[in-house]
C-alpha cells in the first residue's frame, strides 16, 4: 500500500464509489498509429509504453497498452471534475495551463486512491504502468478528447469515422481504412464526450446533441473539423476531418505530385497578379490544402480577410502573414427570436462586414450557399486577388453549381445573372481531381487536372473558358499539363512568370510522362 497523499482524506468518497461500481468489460486503448499487419480490435499494448499524465504525448507506433477499466476512469474523472469546479469557483481567473496543472495533481491523488482500492480487491498491488495508463485516460477525458485523443495525436490518421458508439474506423494517409476499438461504452457516453468537446471548444455549454438540435459542428483545438448527428440516425454518428498539412505551400504540393513546377510558377504568378481564383473539386480532393498553399503567395504585409464556417485555412496562425483578419461563422444557440435563429452569424453576414474593412482581398474557405452572391460581387467590385473553394464533381459543372447557389440564395436571382457575374468576376478556375486506387491495392492520388481561364460571356449566355492546363488522356496523363497561352499573358509576365515554361507539352513532368506518384496526404 502506498501512503495516502491527501491530507484532508477525501478517500472515502471515491473509494465508496469504486466499491459500489460493478466492473465493466475492459476496453483496449485505441492504437495511436498505423496498426501492423494482422492487427485487430482485440489487440493490446504492453503497459510500459503508456505515458504518465505529466507528459501527455502520443504513444510510439509500436506501443500497446493493457486493458483499462473505463468505468473506473469515468468515476475518477467525475471526482476530479467536481474538485476542479470547486477550485474554479474560488479562483475564477485561473488560466487553462494552471487548470491542467491542478488537474494533474488531483488526478494523481485520485489514481492513488483507486490503486489502493484495487490492491485490496485483487490482493496484489497495481503496477506503475497501469496507474500511468489510468491517469492518462482520466487526463484525456477531462482535458482532451478522451479515447479519441490518441487518433487526433497521430499524424498518419486522415479521417475518423464513428458509426454509433460501437464502431470506429480510421482512414490513414496511405489509403487504408482500419477498424479500431470503440471510444465509448455507450451512445450516451459518446454524446457526453461530444458535449464536453463543444463546451471546451466554444465555451457554450448548451451546444449539445439533442432532439431539438441533432447536429453539431466543431473545430477541435488542434484544427480538426468535427461533424456529428443523432436522433435522425440509429445512434450518434461522427466524422472528424484531419488537417495534416496546415502549413502547406506550393513546393510541398509539388513534392507530393499534386502539380509540377511549371504549374507551380503559373499559380504563383496568378496570385501575385491579383487574379480572382476559384479552387474546385470533389469532397476530400485537397481544395482547402491547395488554397492554403496559394495564400502563402500573398505578401506577408498585405491585409486580407479569411471567412470560414470553421477555421481551416490557419492563415492567421501560420507565422507568415501579419495582416490577416480571420472571421469565423457561428451557429445559432438553438433559440429562435422573431423567426430568426438567435446568435447565428453566417458567411453572408461576414462577407458584408468584410467588404467594409478596407481589405485588398477576401478569401472564403468554402462557398456553399448564398454567400456566393457576395463573393462574386467582391470579385467584380474589388481590386482582384480574391480566392475561394467550391464543390463540383467535374470542371464542366462549375457554372451550373454557381447558378444553383444563386437560385437558392434569393428568389429574384436568375441563372443569367449568375452566369454574367461569374464571367465578369472570375479569372481562373483550378480543378483538383482525385483517383483512388486503394481498392485494387494502389494509392489515393490527388492532383490538379485543369486550369480554366474565364474569358467572358459565350454562347447561350454561359461563361466562356480557355483550358490553359489540362490532362492528356491520349498519353495516359491525367494531371494538368500546358495546353495554350492565357489571354492575360502580359499580367502574368509582369508578375514574374516565364511564358517559355508553357512551351513544353508535358510541363515539368518530363517526356517520360511518369505514372501518378503516391502522395502522403493533402
């Protein structure tokens, strides 16, 4: 038995709970890295690899942890949470770092109580590694994302899917999808975890999944995007999108095969020549990553705004730009006052405010609704250089998608108006394609396939385009290679672009036209 470190002897409270609690089925700590061949949900990690609560780090790729009693973890977390609440009432101005420091101290005390109770029950003392694993699990549940934290700490995890509480799947950057142990023992526990994440992320305790509001969208502390839904599904379903390339730039995308150096120089000149660019592609094609890279070509002292539903561009955090005005939309708190959702701030609201802030550019992380009207107005009224992304499955449907959003925005909008504003406002459309060969043992390939120059109104009132870069299917080449000179050739030349680069029919890919190369993640 170890000595009781708690002078005021709160042992009775937690010890009584532990004695009354029925032992629940043990769960394995989910793997924090790519599982080895043959790994399955029943695999366990050796105890020695689990970090102590004082050093919150991701376990090593080969590390595995022993089964943990998560019923005990939840009880300890409840006890620690109650004590922290009392502490914060007495010291309301305590910083987050100080809260965590106090939390570590309280966790260590309560784990010591748990260890003593377990030793009595088992007839043998618990190991230091087991105590450390319990302490880490409590810390993650109290201050981080619980059993999800190991996956969020793993740079090789691209997406996390939770299909009710009982199924958890990971998408890795090499294209594999692997099922891992569950991160909650019930749907109620999963919803409680989401409620805690919402409270810590937004400071709004009322943001939780319920019958009245069955949807939850969050940006987690390390930048991942979480979307959850319940009530309209059999259980609680969660999708978490990771951002493995927060500090992406064009050379990094070249190294991953998304574009070649010829297109790199072309896009760099487009941004510096203040051309309005729309990045288009399907889901998870890499649009946001490319937009981050394009932002790095804006002068660090240029003042521009980023408008997003959840921060994903991170221009205000990249240590490069010094004049970014980051603006984030906000969901309603669930109340409706006078037919209007209380507390809601939409991208359209942000757009109109941004237009009055004397900015050189406006960047919209993703145009998905009525803000398309204000976006194209900004492109036609401003000095240029605005950027945004849009979902579209093929380059040929981009203008129809714009028209669709226009018609959804206001009843008096028309397809003709949408076409006219798109033709007048847009300079270039950059399409990001994707080929997924993981089902046949290959890799997932993301690459720019088209760069279209918008040249004005064409037949039928639709915008007319020139394909400056495009694929060469007759050569088996899906990636964008030079096809023709743009009309704005002099503007790009003044921005430093060497037009002779467009003379090579295969761009910088080379005459051998190599097969698509595997990329790490975009």
